[in-house]
C-alpha cells in the first residue's frame, strides 16, 4: 500500500464515529456482559449448585471499567450532576465560564486519580497479584483507573475547547444532550 492509497477521509470518518459512539458502545458491551454473566451465575449457583469462580468476579471488576468509561461519557454529554437552576440566571459567558471551570476540575480529578493509580499498578505488576479467585491478573482491572482518567481528561479538554471556541464566537455553549431518548 503506497502513500497515495491512504484515504484520510475514511480515517476521519472512523475517528468521528468513535468520538460520537466510542464510550456508548463500550458501555453497552460491558453492561451486556455483566447482565449475561450475572444471569448465568444465578442459574449455575441456585439451579445447578455449581457456581464458577470467575463469573461473579469478572462482572464485579468490569463494573469498574463501566464506571470510568461512563464518567468520560458523562463529561462528553454534560450529564454529571449539577445544579441546573443556577445556570438559568447566568449570562452565556458566565455559563460558559462555569462549564470550563467544571471541565478543568474534572481534569484535576483525573490527573490525581492517574497519579494515585500508577504506583498501585507498578506494585501489582511487580508482585504478580491475582484476583481473589485467582483467575486473572489484578493489574488488568486496576488499569481501568488510568484508562478512565485518560478518557476523562480527553473529553474534558475537548469540551473546554468547544466552550472556549463558542464563547469567542459569541455563540451559546453546549449544555448537554438528553441522556435517554434521542441519544
């Protein structure tokens, strides 16, 4: 494949799709897995009296990934808890300033969590720690923290950029999309 065969438009299309749907697809996939495994474990435990060691554990630990990916999605959709009535009394510039401040606080939080998690990951790697059932390396599950933190930083900086750009143009800032319904 030569350089001329490379279609930058298709890469932009894929990146655009990931930008819009990446977290949502990951969350749906994780939810589906968790529901399937927990349902299977109920049948195995109470119907067959043979619970697995790995089923409940992986569902519980993948819930951590779901939480961190969901936090990133919440930043993108502006779906985190906030006091909305305050925004009704603010000008567009003040609203935008609060959104930018909020996003920058998310960045600070995520950086703190990543800084905290890296030494934990190093320790888990050094000692080869395994999950309680002994089925998987614990480092895989603790990696959810820096991964989710990185996604949160990416989304918060993206939203900050969009807000600052809108404020400079005199346009209203993005206030969020419906969480349920047309999403």
